[in-house]
C-alpha cells in the first residue's frame, strides 16, 4: 500500500468533501462512529454502509483504494469468527457491517482531510506536546515505510525468504529485523537532534 498516495489524495484533491471544515468533519465522524456502535439492526447498518460508499463515490475518491482500506479489517474478522465458538450468522453479519461502516467513515475522513489541518484542529483542544507526539508518529510512518521498502529490495537481492531452506531464511529475517530496529532508532535520534538545534519547544505551529 502506497502511504504517500493516500497523503497526496488528501492534500491535492478538491472535491466538495475536501472543502468541508475539518472541525465539522471530526464531529460528523465521531457522531457516526457512536451511532454505528449503538445500532443493532442489520438493515440500518447496511444502509449506512451503502451511504458511506456513495459519499466516497461522490467525493471522487479512488474507489479501488477506498475498497482496499475499508475491507482491510475483514481479514482480522474472519480470524476472530473462526476462533469464536457459538457465534451465529446474524451476530457475525452485524459485527461485519458495523466494522466496515466505521472503517469506511474513517477512510473517507483521512482521504479528504490533509494532515496539517487535522493536527491544526487537534492543537486547539489538546496539549501541544501531545499533538507534536501524534504528528511525529504520523510522519514516522512514512520514514518506516521507506525503510521497509529499501529492506525488502535488499532482502530480495539476497535471495529472499524461502522456507524450504530455513537456515538462510532465518538468518536473512534476523538481519532484516535488526537493520530495521537500528535504522529506526538512528532516524529518531537524528530527528530529535535536528529539532533541538532548530529550537523546537514541544509545540508545532500551523498556519
């Protein structure tokens, strides 16, 4: 999944939903999640999930990307359902529709709201140090994603992972995990040093 593409869509697109104020969208998302967690009727959950899909379509979002992100939790739901005894079909369908509708709502919000506006809105209600921590956590996703991409290329050049040969595969896996850990720590230290030199005081200011 290309995280950079998700970030690009939220910033560069110009649909009607992108122009809705971020504060209003946050309130709508919170209310929507609360309603979905409270509802117990499958037909209403189905209607809300269909409405979420229609909103995504009207906002001209890439439907393939929306579907991949919205349907992602289904993999974990299948594992949970298989490991849960006594769960009937009605309950399983209700849980699935609720999760899909909530996930779709959050995906639409992330695809139509740029990260500066999100953190700018959070900065009005949360302590500055907490907003800064959330912001750096978000940006670290991109750093780790790039590092994983580089590591996957290096692993492929070294023969990849073939469980028919467990010895070399375990050695390569250990080297990948070790390199990722060291690279992440080194990147965090360099980022902290660069911010300290620039006079960072645990708060980010947004235009």
